C-alpha cells in the first residue's frame, strides 16, 4: 500500500467523523412557534451593538398541519457586539401570553448585504406554552424582504450509527494492513 492510499484511508474516516459531528447539534423540533414579520411589523434591526426583532407569531407547527393561532406580537431585544459579519447577543424575548424568556449567546451571521441567519438557546420564564419546559431554541433567517423563524423545544440529532461503524471498520482495515507489512 503506497503513501497516497494510506493517507486516503486515514483522512476519509476522520473527515466523515468530523462532518458527522457537525450534525450532532440541537434543532428545533415540533411543536414550534412559527414567527414572521407581517404587515406593520418592523422586522429585524441589526446594528453594531443591538439585534432586535419585531414580528408576529401566527401558528404552532406540529407533526400535522400547522395550528393557526390569533396573531401574537413577538419581540426580541438584545445587546452584544456585531463585527465582521457575525456577532453574539444576550437579551430577552416575548410572545405575548404564549411564551417569554431570556437568552445569552444568540449567534447572528450576516451572509451578504441584508441576508443572514440567527440561532440561539433560550431559557423560558413564562407563558401558556411553557408548561414544564425550561429551555428551548430559536432559529431563523432574514433578508431584505423579512424574517422567518421557529421557536420551540430542542432535540439532539445523533451522529448516524453507520458513520461510526464505517469509521471503526476502516480503522480495523488499516490495522490489518499494517500487520501484513
């Protein structure tokens, strides 16, 4: 086995494991609160030191059809530092009587011009949807036409077992190849 083949056999499993690990993040799961800026909402305000959202919660997304709810004002206010196209913010959010809470380390990434995305972990402090939940997540995108966001509980997405099995199998083959040389 030449050096190039050995390098491929070592790098490929490592790359697969690393890329698989990037999927082991928390994602908003259903049910989730659907948020958009509608007529009359200010939408996103992003400055060097503030990230604010004025939007409307209008549906609860479930495994079936979304459940329409009467429009509820949604606001998120925060302070932090936005520099070089990205930043971290802390503050609070409020969705009327449905849900309220606080957050630290809300990550905002501006992609091009007015386009970007945001995500962060939340601590619930009140509201009728809180129930016995203490934490959740907000994820969303924005552009010059508005925002779309989901706010809800989270689930950890595991690295698929096939990736781990494939990686360990390749490591085993490398060990066998070494013994033969």
